[in-house]
């Protein structure tokens, strides 16, 4: 039987880094999102979210706290007077996600 966790580590480190090197974009993904990504190439039965968590920790990826925001209108403006609407970002939630740097 294949050691899927080793394959997952190899694939993960081929495309992402736990530290910012070479100016790659930083992205955030949940364990569930990463599991879905791996299921594109690894049979779904042998791997679980627990395997993804273990792989991420073994590869030294960090868990980060993200504040989720959405843009809301705080002033509708006045079209007749040419005054534009004003928007502000409002917190809608907080989540813990894995930080990955694209290579």
C-alpha cells in the first residue's frame, strides 16, 4: 500500500512553502480545502482530515488567525450632487487557517 502521507508531503512542498521565499504569494487554506485538493490525485478512502493535519504539522506549516471582513455601504452618497457612496470593511468572523506561500 502506498504511503499517502509521504506523497502528500512531496506534492505540498512542490507547490508551497511554509516560509516566504522567492516572493511567492501567501494564501490561506483550511484543512478541509487541503483535503479536497489532495483528493484530486489521491484516492479519497485512505486519507482523512487527520492525515492532512499531520502532514501540515510535519512540513512545519503554521496555523494563522484570520479576520474575515465584508464591505458594507456606510453612506449611500448622492448621485444628483455627484457624491459617491462610502464603504467600510466590517468583521464578519474569525477563523484559523494554514498559511502557505506559493512557489
